[in-house]
């Protein structure tokens, strides 16, 4: 009997699961298209920035290795 009272109380406090699913889907559809374009643009810039600094770092490591190799001769 105590567990049924907890279930009933929880249902009154929380939205039923189907209502949460429907409301979350509605929120996704209401988002403006500009926000998704901005996110896509930031992802592309982030990926390009990561690759740029990765390649730049590898080049500097190569320069240091070649310099060290020629200095030991």
C-alpha cells in the first residue's frame, strides 16, 4: 500500500513519460534554423582549427628533430 502511494504522488509531481517525450520533440522543432547553422559553422571552424594546430605542431617537432640531428654531426 505504501508503494502505491509513492507512485501516485510521483505521477502528480512529474509529467508522465509520454508528455515529456512530446514536449521535448516540440522544443526541437521550435528552434530556429539559424541556431543549427551557427552550430554547424562552429563545428567546421573547430575542426579546421584543430587540424591547423595539429599540423603546425608536427611541423615544429620535425624542425626541432632535423635541427637536433644536424647539430649532433
